[in-house]
């Protein structure tokens, strides 16, 4: 037996689906639990979310440790859903990967990022490199020529390949390493920079760092959060930065939240920092304002 409240909740669930699926009769079944329901709704709504302009790119400043200047930003996608409000990419990117919508969404992200660089330049904000995240399902799609698309997006926006960076996780090397490295090489030959994202959260294999055509290693937030509390964690961060530098690659520390973390990263010679201590991801115009304020502070010193 179910309680009255539960019965009403189940009826609401069925009603929601009935409305979504064009007013057909829907009978509640236990597999319509909340998570799955939400997932189904999101998968369904995602199909025309692009057309409806519901996606938005936020930009998180990446600061140079040496002089505090902001010359880079990471583009982070948000979905402004009419019912659920702002939805995190952690929730909807996996759904997009399943439904294959990851291709048009990723294309939108790349185009949007390139256009934003051009727009900022016109507005007097020079030298901002934007880095965009590429999901495995997009990067590793053999039927799709990613470098060609990237090249066209850069040309159409009127920027150069040095203005764009692409972030991938080490998982792209798991399914078909030869194909992944081939794609990376084409992008690199074309002049786009590549970063390994979330390094230290998975296998953290140093072997591939040796051979990949990449420029940047982003140290995962989990490594950085260890700095405050864990002496061994501090040693790992230091050692990793040394190895990465030894390979002539640069480091970005992700998820820097405390002054102590920042101080330690400086000591270790980390090149760039990104995190809530400096700024959360911002809408495009707020990011531009952040950069202008940072420049003003620099000049008045
Ligand atoms: P990521 O690429 O590692 O991005 C960094 C995430 O850390 C962002 O979460 C950012 O808001 C968050 N973050 C930054 N600084 C701090 C901090 O100091 N503390 C904490 N706790 N978090 C911090 P977000 O925006 O929710 O994105 C999550 C993930 O979703 C990204 O991780 C990335 O893997 C993926 N993603 C975001 N945008 C895109 C996109 O356009 N395409 C694809 N394929 N994936 C994306
Ligand atoms: Mg990233
Ligand atoms: Mg990351």
C-alpha cells in the first residue's frame, strides 16, 4: 500500500509525462522515479534547446601566477531550462552524449567561444585565449571531422588558431588512442593549443604526457583541495608541477579556493590558477568587466 501523499506524487509524475508526451494517457509505474523522469524530460527538451537559445556560455578567468593578469578564460556551458532553472553540464552533458546531441551542442560551444573572442577584441579586450571543453563522445566520433569544424569556426569568427584552446580528459586516450592522438596532432598542426583536463583525477599516466602534442596540464581540483590539510597531498602537487615543467608543459591549478592553496601553488612555480578564490564562472559581459577591473588595478599599482 502507498500513502496518500505518495499516490499524489505518483499521479503528478504521470501527469508530467503525459503533458510532455502530447496529452496521452499515462499510468504511473515505479520505474518513473524522479531521477529517470528528470532525465527523460531533459533528453526530450534538449532537442530544441539550441534553437530556443537556452544554452549559455559562462567564462571563468584563469590568472597568470606571475603577474595576476587574466589572459585566459575557460568557457563553461549552462542550460537555462524554462522549468528547472540553470542546469549544470555535469547533469546534461552525459544525456547529450547518449542522445547524440553532443555534436550540435559542442559545435555551438566552439562557435560561440570563437565569436566571443572576436567580440571582446572589438570591444578593446585583447589577448584573451578561450579554452573550450570537448567531451569524449564528440572528440572520439570517427564519423565526424572535428579539426575541419574547428578550422572553419575560427575562420568565420575572424580570429586566429592561437586564440583557442581545447580541453580534453585523459579518457579520450582509452578507447582508440591512435585515432585520438591523430586528431590532436591535426589540431596542433593547425595551431590550436590542447590541454589535458582534470589531470590527477583518473589514471594520471605520465607516459602519454611525454608523447602527446599538448601544451597544458590542468591539475584536478581534488589535488588542490588536498593542499590545505594533507602534507602528502602537498608533496604530490609539487612533484607533479615539477614533472610537467620538466616536460616543457605549463600547469593550470583548478579549483583554487583558499589563500593558502594559492600561496603554496606560487611557491611550487605553478603557471596559472583558476578557482572561486579569484572568480566564479561569469556571464560573458561580467567576464569582460572583470578583466577591465583587473587591468585597472594593475595600472594603478
Ligand atoms: P571542468 O572542465 O573541470 O570545469 C571546471 C569546473 O570546476 C566548472 O564546473 C567550474 O565551475 C568548477 N570550479 C571552478 N573553480 C572552482 C572552485 O574553486 N571550486 C569548486 N568547487 N569548483 C570550481 P562546471 O561549470 O559545473 O562544469 C563541470 C564540468 O562540465 C566541466 O569540468 C567540464 O568537464 C564539463 N563542461 C562544462 N562545459 C562544457 C562544454 O561546453 N562541453 C563539454 N563537453 N563539457 C563541458
Ligand atoms: Mg575544463
Ligand atoms: Mg577540470
